[in-house]
């Protein structure tokens, strides 16, 4: 079981690294792409641990299905996730990505 979890986490990191700068996706979209649509929460757990990895994983580009920055408290400071997104041109208002549907990146279509 532990190897399955490690493999799933590794695949989450691989997909997350594909998200283009200035775009966002959701935990659920990554879970669906990886073949387990009910594993959105596990995607979040994986991303919470991504700061311990060698190499950069742009976890700030993953939000909930409504565009909310629900993972923001895992970035050290409450504003860090918002700041990282804004540096990429993503507009965030009240912890929600503005134009979420327009800048949403779907891992299944890579668009």
C-alpha cells in the first residue's frame, strides 16, 4: 500500500509540473486524470508534501473546483499562494481565482 501511495504522489507531482505558468487546475481534475476521481483530497495531501522534494512543484497552481485557494495555509504565510499566482498574472480576489474557467488547465486535454 505504501508504494501505491508513493507512486500516486509521484504522478501528482509530474502532472502538477505540467501546469503552464499563469494557468490553474483543480485537485479533482488531477485526480480524474490519474484515474481516481475520488482522490482529490489525496492530491492535496501530496501537494502539501511537495516542498520537501528536490525540484520545484508549482503547487500554488492547484485550487479547488470553484477556484478557491483552499491550500493557502500550506505555503507558510497566508498570502504566499496568492502572491505566487499574481506574479504569474493570475488575478485573485478574496482568495478566489478570477476568470477561473477561462484560465483553467485540464490535464486530460493539456489545454
